[in-house]
């Protein structure tokens, strides 16, 4: 068994902590149970289940800390791993940024656990994939996809009296469909805490429509275009920006949040007024833990509000250096949307490009957050409010910060997965002007 209940975790951590002779000690228990199924060319290729459970001990003497990990939980093994962490701490150099452990905290229970998702069986996964494969066959396409469900638990306890526990579930699904000739490609991805929300049939329908619709793509000139980005493309485009909401990186001149001459952009109007980005551990579509690994409470917090930078995360160390209160980083990311559907955005576009997905995104300039990457899996030319024909894929060079200054319209936020990080975000489709395509790509 890899998933401990709150009571079971508390009992085990208390026992391990009882062996400590360090000035400070923190013990964590991390468990996961996951199952997956993978398929390609309309046939299942692999399937399996993985169970993991480990206990980690961090011991500190003054500013010297050592950490050891074990996956055996008898009394002798628990004492052994505590002693090992203490030995490593005595050998370690002092950490000038060491912060004392936090004392007891109160954390509300998260809403990220769904029993039905934990109860998924190999038969459940096989049935979901069978629906997807049949859709692909009916469309005379080849499908390659992946479905994984997981249940995770994490508990921490320290010698100052802090204890925290979280349990959550997740299910992710991604599907790529292509024709035999390799000239058309479509993609869809879904992620939920609750498996009852997963519909592999409809997701594959979308992917097959993209694949068949992208056959016979024509080349058009690169340049600046009005672009409609579907939610999965938005998630890929904004992910690097979400990772950059940190005060230290900004203060040290290492991010797009750095102010010329020093300091950060807190309080500045950095984006269009339509842009509001926040985190909320109790959002029903994207719940997160209510605490972080430092034992800090996570609450609803605006990061960008109507285009203004309202908050940046401050680690406890950096907050002490700057004489401000610590601000824990986001446990999830949600971007507010609007009322327009993708169809509405297309109808209001005189000339533009519909982008289904972006991929292979790389950083060009951290200071401006300039990114480069490619479109894929269905890119279409729009003229006079209609999709006219599929177009060859583009390479782009664009900054999400500049992009979010050029927002014309937003739609309803959807939970979207970035398969590069396997993180989920709640983001809307968006219509933006002057998006920069720099060259063509022969990829489909």
C-alpha cells in the first residue's frame, strides 16, 4: 500500500521524528499509485501500474542540513535513515540561506481527491482507450495516445510541531491522430481530478476533425497575423510566464519581471486590462493542495489583476532580506476569460490564423520572455470570418508578455495540459493581434 491515510501518515512520521537528535528535523512521506495505457497505430502497445512510497528525513545542526531517503518502514530502518541524515548534516557546509522550520499551522482540507478516480482499474482504462481507437478507425486515421490516472499523498511533520497532509487524484489523456500519408495531424488533451469528466470519445473526435481538416495545407507568407489560440496552445505559450512570478529572480535582474535599473515590476500595468491571472486551491476545475512544502498556507491570490502586477512570490529567505511578508508561490494557475467562443472569434476576424497547438517551445531571451517554437496538429487560415483552408506550420518568435498586451478577445477558460511539464492550467482561448510568425515548417 502506497497511499497512507492522514492518521497512518501522522503515526509513522511521529515515530521517525522520535529518533531525531538534531537541532531541527523534518520528515516527509510521499506516496503514489498510478496506472497507464499507451497505444499507437490504433492498437495498445503498453500498459502498467506503478506504486511508490518513500520517506525523507532532513536534519539540521545550525545552518548545516543533510537529507536521506528510504523506502523501508520498520523501526530499525527508520532509525537508520534518521542517523544517516544527521551524519550528512555534520558533513555539509553551512547554508547562508537556511531558515528555521515553521511551527504548528492550520490547513483546510483540499478538494483535489475524488474516490472514483482512485478506483480506476485496467479495465476502465482499456474501455476509455477502446472508444478513442474506434473513433480513429471510423475516420480512417491512425491514433497514438496515452492515458494515466494517479492517486498521490504527501505528509510532512517537523520537530517544531508542524504537520500537514494532502491527498489528491488526477487523470490525464492525450491523443494524436494522423492519416496514413502523414499529411494531416490532429491533437487533443484532457486532464481532470474527477474521471467522470473525462470523455475520450469527444476528445478524439476533435483530434480526428483537425487531422482530416489539415490535409492539403498551403504555404502562406510568414509575418504578423491576428491569431486565435485554442486553450492548449495558450497553456504552452504562457507556461514559461507562469514560472516567472518570483520576486527574487526579478530583483536580481533575471526575469521579465525585472525593472531596468533594479527592483521588480510590482504595481506596474504590464498587460492588457482583460488579463487577470490568479491561483485558488479551491477552484472546482483545478484544485490544488492548501499548503506548500515549506508548510505555508496557500490561499486565493491575484498575481496579475486587470493587467497590473499585484503579487510576486517571496520565499521566506528572500522576504526576510527585503523586510516583507513571505508570499508562497502558486499551487495552481487560472486565467480569467471572457464570453466569446472560438466560432465567435473566427467570425470577427477579417484575416488571421487559427492555431490548435504549439510545441518545442524554447527560451530566446529571459529578460523579455521572448520564446520560439512551432505550430502543429492543425493550423488554419481565416478570411472574412471563415476558415478558408489549412496552412503549413510556422515557426514563431513571440513574448507572452507582448502577446497579452495585444488581446482582442477571450473565451471560457478550459483545463489544459502542457505535455512538456504534465502540468494543468485553466486558461481561455484567446484572439490576439500582431503575433509574429518568422518562417515556415514542413512538420504536420
